[in-house]
């Protein structure tokens, strides 16, 4: 099934009001207010719905075998425990909104995590079905401890490269390959921080001028965009995370032009 999106038409003056700001609100609602075709690349990692799990790690918010887990209380403004069908519907609406604001030469780097549910692999195919997935990038990171003897310790997440027809990598970026060894983020108050090096690699592998993250969290994608001298737009539904992102972004050193 091919997902239909609106035509890409915009003008520089319309997008200017969105640039360089962290916007608080529902990401689908806000993206639908943005001019179509106004973004060159989306780099994002949504909530994984990790607390709706057949496993025992964070089941029912109890912490299960992970009493110190950062996500034991979910995210601010989101408990990360939707019924699976509702979660899939929500994420597909998010991707459709991202596709609408994406230029004809743009791409989405959509980071997600596969997991075993009820003894079977949940590979997120139900979320990305119908969207133009060009490639899957493996983000190899350190694993934790796997208490389940039914499967091996997970040590990676995936990044779906969802690309419009005209998307091309920056010169020589294809040499990076499709397995990226990048450590997880540390020393970050956000419960599920996105590594800056991962966001940086996504951005630097393109010639994008405008970078969007509709789940900006602690501001990592914006920080990487600033360091690469790109315009950026951030969205988050949590005022707490928006303020965290604003403080973090304002504290970084801008590159010399």
C-alpha cells in the first residue's frame, strides 16, 4: 500500500517563522501547519511504546527486572504504553505528516527498535508499510543484560531511511556503510536520549539545509544541526523537554562561518 501525501509547495517566507525554534505541541498537528515541502531531512527517534510489552522489563510501570530504568515512569506527557494498534496508527500518522513537509529531494532517518513480543520478532514493518523505505541502517550499540533465555542479547537498533525519489547522499557519504557503531548517550536527563554522534552522522551524510525533529526531546538533533551549520526545527509535546532542549541548544558553541 502506497501512502499518499500532499504536493510539495512552499516559499522561504512561510518556513522562516519555524526555523531555529523548539515548538511545543502535538507533532502531527504542528507539522500539518508547516508549509509542505519545506524540510530537507527529518532525523528522529519516537517513543518506542516500550511499556506495552509482553516482557517483564517495564511491564505495567512496575519496573519489573529493571527497577532503576529511566523509563519506568514513561516520558513527560506520554506514558509509552499505548495498545499496539493505536501506537502503529499514531506512528503512521506521524510519518505521513513528515512526508508532507519533506522536499522531493529529502529523506527521513527514522530510528526505532525491534523487539521480541510473545516469542516472535516485532520488526515495525506494520509502521513503515507503504512508505518509501530505501534502506535499513543498523545502529550497533552496547547491549544491557538479557534475562530472557529465549533469544540473544539485543545490541542494535535500526534506522529506516525513508526517502523521496530525488534524495541523494552527500558526496562520499555512501562510504559510511550501513552498520554504524556509535555508543549510547550518557549524562543526559532525558529518559531515552538520542546520541549526538548518531544525529550528526545522519545530518552530515546529506546536503540538507533544513533539519526537522518532531520528537526533539533533549534537543540532540538541533544541537547536531547547529554544529553542522544547518537550519533546524524542533517539536515536542512536553514543555519540560522543550525547555531542556532550549537550554542545551543555547549553551553550545556555534561554528565559525
